[in-house]
C-alpha cells in the first residue's frame, strides 16, 4: 500500500464539527438535549439577505464569477473596512472565499514554506494548527492563562521565537476563551512582529460581538497594514454559517498569491451567496448583538452562582469551564460524551483547543436553553 500524506494523517478532523454532528443526530433521534457545541448563531439569516439570493437566482446570476469574487462585493467590503476599522484597502486586496476557513487556508498557503513556524496563542480554535500542518509548516503553541485574561505576554513570544518563525496568529475576540485583546496587547504584538519582521494573521470573525471592550484591528496600528492578513466572514455577524462566505484582506502582492491558490482550487464561491453577502453588509444585525450580550450576562451569572471556574467572555459567544475536578479519571472527551448521553447537555472538550480539562460552551442559543443547560450541567456534575 502506498503511504499517505504524513502531514494530513497527523491531524484529526474538526472536533467542533464532529461533536456537533453527534449532538444534532441525537437530537434528531428524539433525545432531549441542550446543544452548546458549534459556534453557530441560532438566529435566522435576515430576510433581506435571503431575498437578495432569491432575486439572484431569478436573474440567472448563476454562472462563474471572477475567482476572487464579484467586484461589487469586494468594493463593499473595502467600504466596511474603512467604516468599521479605519482601514484603506482596494478591491484587489480582498479575496472572497468559502467561509473564514478557506480564507485562512489560502493565507497560510500564500505565506508558508515547509517547516516555517507560526505562533498560535492557546487555547486556540481547533482548525488553526491543522491548517498550518497541512501546509507542511509548524504550529508553535504559545500558552496564555486565565490569570492573565488569556492575553499573551511579550516574554512568551520571545521564548518561542526561532529563525523559522514566520507569523503570529491572533484571534480577537477569541474562540474559545472570549478574550478581547486591548490596545496595549495589540501594540506589544505589533512591535514584536515589526522587530522580527513577522506577518500577523488576524482572525476577526467575531469582531461584532464585543461586550466589555472595543474591537481593534491590529492592521490599524501604525506600520502594521503591510504585514497583517485579516480573515473575516458573514457566518457569525449575519447568521450565515451555511452560506459559506468569508474573505481575506491582505496587501496586494500577498492577495495575488491568495487569489492564485483559490483559482486553482475552488474558483469563485457560490455566485448566489455573493449577492446575499453584498446585501448583508447593508443589514443592521445589532439586534443579534444585543441578545448575545444578554446571554453573556445570563451565563456568567448562572456559572458564578453554581461556583464553576470559567472564563468571563468580553467578546464572541464562548466560555470555557474548568472541569478538572469533575474528571474522576476520565478524559475530557469522555466526560463530554457522558454529559451528552446522560445529562442531556452537549459541550466541546478543550483538548483540541490546547486546553485539556476544560470544556467549551457556545452560548449562541436561547436564554431558555442556556438556563436549562447550565442547570443540567450543575446537577450532573455536583
Ligand atoms: N467556528 C465554529 C466553532 O468553533 C464553528 C465550527 C468550526 O468550524 O469549528 O464552533
């Protein structure tokens, strides 16, 4: 038998998607289960967005588009970047991709050579390291702690720097901790990247969900525009997970490479979804954000009252609970399976995020479900 790719063999499939599918299947089979697994908004995609897609079909907007996306959408994204983030880009510096995931994968492909290193701050979303590894490069985990609000320290960047370090990946607001990077932390990372001539890959997909601080794009910090590569998308901000629309924002010479990768892999994303996304940028979704804030307040209150140790989210819609006292010899994944099957509450084990002994809760679900789920968790574990 011929051997397979060692790099691909060495990574696991996405744990968030795997456990979420299992929970959804159990629910479909009739089990009463509270689902705190995937970070998927429970809101419907706004009607205006759906109607724009229907109109696109009826107008036969169903053919190939430019591989990196229709110019109207890329122009509108440039306007969004200016209005929301104070950033100036041209449409050729935007590539519209199949969700943030493809945008990120293209970015890594454009900047990494075999054995290059990318620093990622753990706990970190489950797909960063596998994507880097699949491009035959190395993900270097730089740990952050709850005591420091899950923000990285200059010392840990210094101690993980090698002559192969190519980029730093940051994700603020953060999945899974809910941390939002303040200006001081971003400035520290920006200075470090500049001193060592590193790229910064900034996943800003949760930028609209900030409760306690403001979202700052690191590209807006002096001198950072030309070394920052931004990933964003519509899944979270506009409840459009299934439409698969994301985008990368990068200086022209890098965007050209990103566009090249996409032209040889998937070509353009679905033409209809592009028209939906164009409309989405004119739709106000602040009603969703108001509700997420209420849910954040509620879950913090419930977890506090039940005496759990957890990260208080300043952004995104996740929190991580420390379950080390409840493992009793089980792995975190075994505990999660136990909770799913016997307590009727589905959560994601922290192992894939570089946080064994913790579970992640997504509170992108109703207040009623949050109350029910935390009650089940509390009763089962205590
Ligand atoms: N990003 C979301 C999450 O972390 C969706 C699932 C995934 O792509 O990992 O739950």
